């Protein structure tokens, strides 16, 4: 039998609350060197997902500019240089009054832990998503990202 979600998922799940301010969200993601996180409401219920891209896109909308008009370091830092909190501190934030619930994606893609890798990849491509939450008895136990799937390709003979 081939690899499943359980074989490649990351079980160290970093989640955020839906009432977290956008600036705190950016610091949280950058500090942990992750691109996104599941969003929980006040009672711990999964209500969405949020990413650095959501922050940048919401900021562009708040400022009334297009991404091309005002390139953010999130898009221009490149692979060779990691974004850090000092870089973010220099970026003007136009969406200060927003919280995670205002910018998150409420659609959450989940699959059970025994899902084969090819089904995970198909779901990510079809849904145009970069992270998929893995569940056991409807509880989130892990996350698989597009990077996790790329690592599998690097390890293949």
C-alpha cells in the first residue's frame, strides 16, 4: 500500500483565533515560519483557514491599490531571502481594524488520515489550495502542505 496522509502530515498544528488582529496574525505566521493556519472560534471550533496571502490581499483592498502597484515584501522577498518581523514592521498596514475572521477563507478542506497521497494531491489541485487539514474522527490531527508533497518527490528514486 502507498503512502497516506498520516505518513506525511505535520502534527504540530499552529492555529489562530478568529478574533486575532491582522497585525498579530502576520507576526504569528512569520515568527513560526509558516504561511498559513487553521482558524478557530471562541469555543475551539474550526471555522476557516488564513494565510499570509490573505493578509496581503486584504491590505491591498484596504489601501485601494493593486498588488502590482505596491509590491509587498511578501511577494518580492524571493526564495533566497526569508521574510522576518523587521521587514514586516516596515510595511504600511492599511487593514489595522480587521481581524482574522474578516480576511480568512471560511471553506476548509479536510481529509481523513488514511487518505492516499494521490487523492490529497488531486484535492489540492482541484481546490487550488496549499494546505489540507487531516482529521481523525472529525478532529484535526495534522496538516499536509504542497511543500510536504514536493518533499516526497525529492525523496523518490
